[in-house]
C-alpha cells in the first residue's frame, strides 16, 4: 500500500489531544474522518510521530498515511483541507518509501513554549500569562542542568517502571521576544508531561520560588514538586519532528509577536 508523509499544524484548544479516543474529539480523529470522506475508503492507516496532550498545539506534527489512491499528493492535500475544521491544516503531503515510519524514524523533536509577560486579550489560548517578574538569566542557568542524558523520573506522569525515564535533551533555549519569553527544548523523545513540568520548574526559578541548585536536584532524586508546578497546556507547541538529513529547527521565534 502506498505511503505518504503528512506535515500538520493545529490548534489543540478544542481537542483531547492527538490520538484517537473513544467519546472524545481528537486531531487524529478529525483527520481520519476527513480522509475517509474525501477518498471514500475505509482501509487506511494514519500514524503520528507522537502524541500531544489535550490543549497542546502543533506547528509541524508529522504522520504517515497508508492509502490506495490515484489522487496526486497536492490535490489530496487540498481536498482533505477543504473538509477539515479551520483549526487543523495539512501543510504538506509527500509520497515516501514504504519503510518510512513517522515515529520510529524520527531522530529528534522540538517543542516551543510561550510565556506571556503581560495579559493578552487575543492570544490567551496560546500562552501562559505569568504576572510576576521573571528572571530569564536565572532560568537559563537552571536550564543548563537539563541538557544531556538525564533521568526525568520527577518530570513525567508515566507509571513508574513502565519505561525508561532517561531522555537525551540536545538543547534548551530561553529567548526574550517582546512581551513573550520563549522556551525551546529539543531532544530524542519526551515523556508524558515532561516538557510542561520542565517549563513549570524553570518558571518557579524565574520567580525566585526555587533556587537553581534545587531545580537541578530534581534530576538526582525523585520528587513530587515538579508535578505541582506543571505549566498549562495552552502555551505548548510541538514545533517540529526531525529525520536523518533534516536541518533541525531554525532561529527561535514566537508563533506571533506580543509587544
């Protein structure tokens, strides 16, 4: 069966995450339904590079699609987008070798988190507004502790012992852009709620509620504190999924400008 690579953007506000669930509206479910409506086929497979939680967005989620169709990729993309909700958009469809797997072949992923330093009337679903002043320099100092192969047991909601909690984080950047404080984390893979808990801990450091050393110790000893500091889903975007030969993420920029 022919295989296609899809690059997808979506606003996750109205959805219970990426993956199809019973009795819940999901991004994968909407795309699955649209493909069926456009192609009139029931036998196809849509498989994402990773799950995103309820309320989390994506700038470039990747999925592979196995589908028999005579429709060229560009026309297929147009037809599917025509029936998708306005908050889901397929940016690209390309035919790929059958061995391509959206999740297993990915070598890294990057997430972007947007913290607003001021209240916004328009972009509340896409930021975490923090009223308190944030010390970005202290946050950067703390962020350095998370880079490398580390044990993120304190930063995941996965069941203990279910899988390894060691993750290779390639880089963690924090950049001021107007009234936005941007956090980008790139790594081999991510555990459930790991990124949001890292951001929550960094924000606590920025507010002066945690020391840099205390944040680093969460990687050395099991603690329930990061769970209590979990950042909201609203500010989180799956920025990109990268494969062999890909250049990786470009300069760090916000999804919009907030001055």
